[in-house]
C-alpha cells in the first residue's frame, strides 16, 4: 500500500512530459524485463496450462487496464482527483473477492467498508473532484479492471505465490503491450513522446520498478495470506497518503479536510481488520 501510494503522483509527473500510452504500458515492459531476469536466475518453469487463463485475467486488469487508463485520466486530472480511484478500488475489490475468490465477508465487514468508501468519496468531493468528464470514465474503467485483477491475483497467489503471479502476468502481457507502445510512439513522434526531463523519467522509473513490479510481491502475498476482501481494505488509507505525496511532489495544498479524512479512513481500516471474512480454501478460486 505504501509503494502504491506514490503511483498517482509519479504517473502525473511522467504524463506531463512523456506520452501517456508509453507511461501507462511502457512501464509494464520494463517490469517484464525484470521478471524475465528473475525467472532466468531462479530457473522458473512455465505454469500449468490450466492457470494461463487466470494469469491473463490478472494481466488484463493490473498490467494493462489500470496503468493505461489511469495514465490517460491523469493527463487532465490532478492527483487529488485521482485519489478517487484508490478510494473506490477497495470496495470494488471486495465485491470481486466474493465473485472470483469465493470469500464471504460478514455484515460488519461491509459496514466498515461502506463507511470507508463514503469517507473517501466525501473527501474527494470536498477536495474539488469537479464535474464528471471523460477522464472520470477512464477512472471507473481502471477501477473495474484493477478490482478483477486484484481478486483473481490474490486467489491465484494462494496456489503459486504472489511474486510468481505478477511476474507471469507481466510476461503474458508483454507481447501485446510492445506493439501498442511502439504504435503510440510512432503516432506522437518518438522524439516528442520521449522528450521528458529528469523528473518525468524518475517518475516513470518508479512506476516501472516499484508500482508495477516490487510492490506486487508484497501486495499479492498479503492478499493470499489475509484474504482478498479483508486485506484490500488497507488501501482505503492510500488516498490520504497519495494526497501527502502529491503535496510534496506537485505542490498541492493540504487542507484541514485531509486530516479529518485521514482519521475517518484509518478508523474504517481498523474496523474492517477486526471483522471476519470466511475465505475459500487454497486452490478454490474460480477459473475463467
């Protein structure tokens, strides 16, 4: 969650100077190279064919969908508005955990989840999310795709381990991503699409190595160990952290509402962690 809290500000800095498709999808290519190097070092073998479809679902959600649509949205939205994404995502992931991972949260969990979601949405509204626009549609698509990828990946991590899930998802997606990135750069002009300063490239490096690779090692491991629905609610604290990072990197002002939202969101996280979630046994996640 701490690793992912820097994703939106880093993406915002990158897309201000670099091509948005390059940022959204190109970061997965960098992470795929790291995954390939790791597999060569460990001598990893291909996963069983029965898992390929499920790995593809993870790839579509967290490797392609979420990065691409957030990059497109953050061309026009400030990071404070982008915090809506991570505010809605835990609730969406909890729903997908019921559908995909076979988990059965208790009523108390749903109450805590709803309280956190309402707090985050109110926070975003107070911070000036603005009127609905095309970028908001991108946000909603990103949330839906990522929720599916989180739930499926968390269930799959119970079988093969969290680090293998994200590494295989990256490698499965790479053949599709590469031509898309090349076409985007040719359309915008290679020199223009890649003409960013040190800050833009530093942001791209962060989302490539941390957000798209290392962060998922801990995230999928946590989802597998603690349950997708329950652990996903830790991300309710992410919007507040994102706002703080945005202030530090982008100069956005932190209002008193931020502190109030922090207390409300963190109390929701604490409440959700005290509730029970009846989980599926390892290997019981639904296949596609």
